[in-house]
């Protein structure tokens, strides 16, 4: 059996429609109730209403199934008070549990979340031009440091960088127009699609300061505290959790990061040993670190993988990276998919209900007609379609080659 092909849809305002997604050949929808404020309860009614909209086409009478199913929630974000371990966390955790119960009642099998403090995924440039004219998302290390030192002016920030890095960041900053500086600031703190809320520069500074006293050890314990309370509810509700890795998998702005390496993932799955306490393996995020052996991670932690984001990144020597096309770049996609299919074979033999792991092609390039359109960065239709088609072909080739199935 192949992986379940899914597509991230940003809801009714997404320029990519459900009909487009159907034509792209996906069968699963990944989405969220983006309108619910972070931490508040997702009601069963609201989930069911969105599910019906996804699964049934009401524009015809009688309505007919669209051939799509809402199979993954990405994400139910975790409130900052829970991440910081504030006394108020228990009340927020109760709300989180209720959202999980409601997702279960509505029949959504997988919920993704992340444990990144303050900022979700971070890029400095959303329009890096590639040699073929396509545009890609990029994390440029010098731009990031320039933002930290000269726009944010974070206290003691320079202590985290080498003299060489500071010089390069200064050069970068001086060469930027004020418009480019403004875009850089927005890319980092205004919130990328599907991320945490956006901040003004002052709010952002305040949020960062709250973390001055939170060491990585404490931050990790806060995650364990959350999991010990939430996983039992996920088990009861039949909802498999999938934690998304840090993107990028390094500390930003001196913040703690505890979901960046294989040993971080191992720690998390050991907190409560259950397939309901699982992982979203994002190859593009984890792949930014050369010390993350991606096929090995899939092999060793395979039984805990509840969701896959398949994409590739290309690293540069100075710690920058950009999104490569799905089968190029630093990610060994062939061996990742071989390992995924081997895991699925094991699940089949064990008669597990979750044999087909949901995957989505993540972060496509902006290409062709989409270059002229307003799109969600990384989520324009044609680039993702290209990515998904390539991944689908690779998967089929592996299936037929006999490497996994004799
Ligand atoms: C970016 C996404 C992330 C992801 C969340 C999961 O494209 O991978 O925003 O959805 O971090 O909670």
C-alpha cells in the first residue's frame, strides 16, 4: 500500500480550491480552524462543519462527495503559557484536551502541533530567485543575524555569534534598502501562513524576554508535563498526535529548542510510549542539520510516525539554506521513502489500522502562472503539484522495484 497523499489547505480563503486539490490527485486534506484563537477550544460543531465543507460538494443538488477526507489537523497550536510552564498552564491544557476529544468525536485521526517558542517556522526571504526563474523560500543566516543585531537589537545578541558572522551581517544590513529591511522584519515576525500569531517589534522583544529564565532543560520538562496529561486523552479519543520538528532545527534569538535532533525525538516518544504520542517527520526541517540521518530516523522511530512532510533543503556553508526541489538538495528522498514503505510493511504485518502514513509534499517553488498570482508562500498550487507528482513517481518506482515488496 502507498502512503496517503494529502494536501495542506488553508481554508475557504485559500486561493487553491478543494477542486484544485482533487485534480492534483490528493485524497486527504490537512487543515486547521485558523480562526480559533490560540488556546481556545475547537468545538465539535465547528470541526464537523468544516469537515462537511471539505468532504461534500454542496454546490450541486443533491450534494455529492468530493472524494476528499479531512485526515490531519495541522495544527492545534499550543498556548505559550503551557510552553513556558506558567501556573495558568493547567487551565490551557484542559482546553487543549477538550479540543482533542472533539477532534476524536468528529473522526479526525491525526493532530499535528509544534513546540517552537514564540515563532513557528522562520524564513528571511520568501522570494529567492533560482537560476531557472523559480522562487524559493530561504533562510539566509546573515540576514537573520542582521535582523537580530540591527533591527531587533536584542540584548547581548552579539554574544551568540562569531566575529566573522557579525561582520557579514553588518555588510548585509548596510547593503539593504529600507524597504528590504521592512520585508525582512515582516517575514520573521509577522507570522508565516499557518504559524503563530504575528507580533510588533516591541511585543516580540517582550515575548523573547519571558524566555530569559527558561533553560532548554526546563523547556523540555514543560513538554513532558504537557504530554503526560494530553496523551492519555488522545488515546481515549483515538487521535494520534504528531509533533512537528523545529524549523529551522537550531536555536533562534537565544530561545530553547528541544525538537531538533534524533535524540530529542527519542526523548519525546519515551515520555509516554504509545503510537498516539507520535511524530510528524518533516524531512526539510530535520534535514537542515547534517547530523540528522533521515532514513535512519524513519527506520528507528518509524512506528511513531503519524505524519510526513516531504521536502528537501539545500544547505550553504554559512548555515543558510533554501528549499530545493523535492528530489534534489540534501535530503536523501529515495532512502527516506524506502524506509517509510518498510515501516508500512511492518504495520501491515502487525495489522495496524494506520498502515498508510499520511504525507504531504511541503513547500513547493513558485513557478509558471503562480509567479503572477497572490499565493501563500511555499504553498502555491503548481509548485506543490510538481513536488507531489515527483514524490508519487518515486514511491511507485520503489514499490515496483522489489526493494521493499518482493
Ligand atoms: C510550515 C509548517 C509549520 C507547521 C507547524 C506545525 O510550512 O510546516 O507551520 O505547520 O509548525 O505545528
